């Protein structure tokens, strides 16, 4: 198995964090405070980058993500967000 060159990282803007926590299927599993989530996610991002994989932050906006979930039949949970981010990165890769 080859390592990907780039991976998508679901990224939340501070102004969307509370709405996402309330609307996501697993939102209660996210830290209650945005800064706690941001610090942990940036640490994970650095670890992935140190392994030689580029990380692309993919914004998760509440309405756009909910629309995508409904259109694709995907749950609004962690695996769904990962798929959303992976598709965004794949779409942005030159053919």
C-alpha cells in the first residue's frame, strides 16, 4: 500500500463550531471548546506532515456539509467528515 501524497483534514471555523457540534451525529464527542479542538487537531496535523504527507484543511460548513450528507446518503459523523474531506482533496488534484 502506498502512502497518499495529500490528505484532507476536516477543519472547523470558530464561528461554525457550536452549530457543528449541535448538528453532527457525533457532535457530543467533540471537545466543548473550539480552542481545545483546534490545539489537538493542529498537533495531529503536524504529526501527519512530519510523516511526509501534505495536509489540506477542508472547511466543514454546517449547511454545505448537511446538504452533501443528504445528497450522498452519508452520516454526519467522523467517517462522513473524513470522506467529505477526501473527496474535496481528490477533486482539487490535477488529473
